[in-house]
C-alpha cells in the first residue's frame, strides 16, 4: 500500500503543482488563507502546498484535508504528525457540492 501511494504521488506531483499555481495560492499575499483540500486522499496536494509556500505564507494559512474515506483521513492525520505540518487538520467529510450546501444551510 505504501509503495502504491508513493508511485501515485509521484504521478500526481506535476498536476498538483499546476493546480496550486493556477489557484493563485503560490503568489505572495497579506491575506489569511483558508483552504479545503477536498478529496485529499493521502494529502498529495497539501504536501505540494507545504513544499511550494514559504514559512510566512504557511503561518497565514489553515488547511482542512477532507476525504470521505476514513482510512485516507487516518493516513493523512499520520502524515500531518510525521511531517509536523502546523495549521493542518484532517477530517472525514462529504465534499460533494450538494452535501456542502446542505451543511451550510443547517
Ligand atoms: C483520486 S483520489 C485523489 C487524492 C488527492 N487529492 C490527490 O490528488 O492525490 C480521490 C479522493 O477523493 C475522495 N472522495 C471521493 N468522493 C468524495 C466526496 N464526496 N467527499 C470527500 N472525498 C471524496 C476519495 O475517497 C479519494 O481519496
């Protein structure tokens, strides 16, 4: 499983980098950043974010890694601890748009 995740992550690194560049998150800002890594899996996109942003930007951001799979969330929680990511939490969430809209209404 760990080896599969490593192979998967190496394949996803370039698209994750491009996603972050296109989102504008890699550009310097004075704003607080509140980020949902929706369908985070093992945290590939957040890992790339931690790699790309400087410390000042990292201190300005909070990241929620959300996935509906409990095992993926457990694996991301372990990674948060091991890699000492601050301002990052992992939660089981249903990130489908209709589920998010429902949660916002109640
Ligand atoms: C292909 S993986 C992508 C993982 C990671 N974002 C990446 O780029 O490496 C898709 C992930 O989305 C999660 N997922 C699918 N539907 C979801 C939903 N409605 N809410 C939250 N997570 C979901 C799956 O459990 C899976 O971990």
